[in-house]
């Protein structure tokens, strides 16, 4: 049985973080957060399906006898493999972007304490007439 792939979620997470870095706003919206996680899960499930379909299955000759415990192949069905692949893709991107959001909130909180607030009188003097 093939292993659960993780390359697609890493690529999607990189694209999502790169688009946030390139944008003018350093915030990650909830819509971007959810859609990137769902897209990564879906694409990972599709990729896992293709890997599963093209991986050859192990077949044994009909008259072969093996000592007990020497060869243990467990065949799993396709559905649990696809569900696990979807969850893996979803959770990888969810964790990466979630950590980025928490880090940005903590860092932004530290920066807000350092910047003094302007009063309404100072703001009105800064506006051009």
C-alpha cells in the first residue's frame, strides 16, 4: 500500500503564505484560511487516488505456502486511504496557517504597545485642508 502523500499540502501552504507575504495586508482572512485548507485536502485526496490506482498490488501464486508470520501483508481499502489523505492535507495547511495567524496576532500585539496613539486633535492637524 502506498504511503499518504504530503507534497501537495506543502505546496499549497507555500502558495498561501507566499500570497500573504506579497499582499499589502499582512493578515490572513478566514476565507483564505478555510479555502486553502480545503483545497489542499481535496488535491491531496485526488493525488492519493491516482497514486493508489497506479501502485501495483502484491499477488502471490496460488500454491505458495509461507511460514506463519514471515509475510504479513494487510490490504486496506481505498476509502480509508483517501479519507486519511484528505485529512492529512487539510490538517497540514490548517496547522501552518493557524500558527502563522497566531504568530501575527502576538507580534502585532507587541507592536501596538510600542506605537503611541494619536488624539483626535493631532489627527485633525495632520489632515490636509
